[in-house]
């Protein structure tokens, strides 16, 4: 499931909201989908910039947390 988080991070950083929406629908991680949904809703419909920034940051924090808890195969290669 790590690629979902990598894709989400890429889409958020580059502002690819249509791709982020597609990922929200296809991901198996319900919490990731909900964080994306909250951010996109705030981005398109909120009049408060603080709400947009808050949901954007929460999405990035969740992605960072999810990636940080997954063991990467590159770490295994470096220890050989």
C-alpha cells in the first residue's frame, strides 16, 4: 500500500487535484481517503484560507506518518 502514499504526496505537492480525487476513490486506506476528501472539500468550497491550510497540513502529516511506519526495501539493501 506504500505506493498510495507516494502518489498522494506527489499529487498534493504538485497540485494535481483530479489525480488526488481518483486516488481518494481507489485507495484501500479509509483514513487516507477521508483526509483527501476533507482537504478537497475545503479547497473547493471553503471561504476560509485557514481551513484549507489546516486540512492540507493534516493530509501531509498523515501521509508522512503512514510512510514513516512502513519499512522500506532500500533500507534492507543498504545493510547488506
